[in-house]
C-alpha cells in the first residue's frame, strides 16, 4: 500500500484534531542531529528544536540507546513504588544544581503548577495562608493550565479564559524596583524566566536577578526561576541563572530535560521542599522510567560530550553573524538579542512571511511576538549550518521592501 500524500494527511489532521495550533503545512517523519525530513523526503535544517526541546539534537545516540534499553525492561511504574531511572535522574539534577529535592511531572506547565502550589503551601505551613500572591513579569510565559496561564503576563493568552486566578501581579521584566513596589501583605513569591523566551528573547541586565534575590530575602519571599525554555544547556551553562551568580529557591524544568521525551521537574531547597509532604501533590506519569532514562542520557551527553562548550562557541559565532546581518540591513533589523543558543532578531516589520520563506528554503525557525525571529537550534550545531541560515536570511531580506514609516 502506498503512503498517504502529505496533503491527504494534513486534510485528515484538520478533520480530526483541535485547530489550536497555527501549523506549517508539512508532515515531519524523521529527524537526525540538526535535520528533519518531511513525508515527501524534503530535508530541513532545524533551528527551532521542537521549541527548545532537542538540545542534544534529534535522535541523540545516547538517548536512543537509553530508551531502547529501558523500554525492554520497564515502561511505567506507579509513584507508589520506587524506580531506578527516577532516582538516578534526581541525583544528577540535585548534584548539578542549587536544589535538594525534585518533583517530577510531564511538562513545563505542570512543573510551574507545582512551583505555584509549593509557594502557597510553604506560607500556609508557616501560618501565613493570607500570603498567596506571586509577582510575575509582563511578557512572561509560564504555560496554558489555568494557574500558569494566570501567571503568564500576556493578555493575548488570557483572552477567552477569564476570570483568571486573581493571585498574580504583573510588573515589567528587568525592573527590580517595580517588583519591590508591587510587594504587599499578600505577596509570597516572585516568579521569573531568567531570559524570556516566548516573550521575545529578552535578556535581563547583569544585576537584575541578583537584585530580585536581594528583594526576596529582605521581604521573606520565595524566588522561583522558570528555566523550562532556557535550562538544560540552552545558554551554554546547564541552567541560565548560573550566568548571573544567583540561586533561586525553586526552579522549574521541562522541554529539553529528556532529549525529546515528555518530562517536567520542579526543584527546591530542602527547607521549602518539606512542605510537599506525602499526599500533597502527585502525577501519574511524573518521573516515568522511560522519560527518566532519556533524561539521564541527555544530562550525560550535555556534560560529557562538550555540548555546553559548543553552545557557547556557536552562540558567540551566531550572534556575531546576526550583528553583521543587522549592519547590512539596518532598516529591517532593529536589534539582535539573546545568549548562547537562544537568539533573536527584532525586525522592523512582521516576521511570519520570513519564517514561511525559510521553510520553503528548507529551514525551520520561529517567529514570536509578531516581529521577532527566534533561533533555538540543537546545541550540537556547527558554523556551516549557521552560515546557511545567515545566507538565506540575507537573501530574503534583500528581497524585502523597506517601508518608511
Ligand atoms: N515556561 C516557559 C518559560 C515556557 O517557554 C513554556 C513553553 O513554551 C512553558 C513554561 C510551558 O511548557 P509546556 O508547554 O511544556 O507546558
């Protein structure tokens, strides 16, 4: 029997699947390293990594082997029992982070839900249950569940789902004074992405996170870092906050943690972790042996295969190439931003067309906030692939009309 054509598959998808995503019209069937292929055999360079998931690349041999081995032994076990991959992954995360305890779940939203619940519980346990509000940032993104949607400081995601949970206060990102001014008697925590991803690749000034730490310490608040997008090596260090000389009380991870397998994790210091006692929180699939085996292989690859070094080197190279592109097209590119291999260019016009043209030219990129092209390739990328993207963008920008305001 012949394989269904791409158009036929897409028609079926439109028929059967909720239309919640604006999808590019391709069906992807295969991936390896930096590349993916569609069902008609066309090859693409992947500069989006399934949105910052495939940090070690598609089908990393260590991850594939770990999944093969684990899937022939034990695929699932209830959290009412112990399982070895979960214990080993927990040990690896704790050894390489500020934290003492980890709670496993399945996604970034679920990890942030756990962080929000833990912050509330810590204060309830202290007899300060009236402190439940969390300060989050404008242009942040924390997930799509009701609590994490409410934590997200972007109105466009709220639309249609109000009333939201009223226990979040939004302040501008990268403004520590605004956080201080927003603290009231009911504040219990500050939650922030060290670098905003969905919000447009926004890096903080060097002292911002340290200042937040100081403010939280002064006011007895918890500091939560959402590293769902920028953790697991994306910025050239295992966790993005490690660039800024500061530690949170709670951190959330997901996306790249298991090399492409679904997983989420919420990590915390012991003195706060103890508020999640037996029966207070749970997840059926959280810490699933298959995902955890993939997670162990992913961390080992990141730490042992010089992938973090490559991320730093290629990040610098990529950034300098984007700066040269900006010099060449100063009216079309307003700004180059990012750190390591989460990079973006702010265009002076809407970027979806450029992203579509890149797709036609065999390159996957993301356009976010309408005019920011975001690049989050696998961290195993080489100069050759960066040059291909830069040449393609150059060609497309040459053809873009410059509209004067
Ligand atoms: N937090 C951040 C910073 C994110 O970028 C995302 C997803 O893009 C999430 C949370 C939500 O993660 P998930 O889609 O796995 O629920």
